[in-house]
C-alpha cells in the first residue's frame, strides 16, 4: 500500500505542476498574443521533477539522494 500511495503521489505531483504551468502559459498566450506557452510548459515539467524528487527523498528519509553517507577519516 505504501508503494501505491507513493506512485499516486508522484503522478499527482507531476501532473499538477505541468497542467498548472501549461494553463498559465496558455492563458497568457490567449490574452496577450505571445508565444510563452512552451516556456511555461518546460517550467512546469522542471517543477514536476523537483516535486517528485522531494517526495522520493521524503519517502526514503533523506535530505538528498546524492548525500555522501560514508566519509573518509584520513
């Protein structure tokens, strides 16, 4: 059940970020007639990956996945 909850939370985090930023970009394009939709879509994808990274780190109980757990005492 924990893994199913994790997968669901990852999917919701990614979709929320992409759809929210994509919607904002689309609204700005429709209102001002610009071409910033792609920028906001990429921003949403990056934000979704960051949110997923934070969820996975929280699930594993770490501050970062790249932290060095073994230090040399030279």
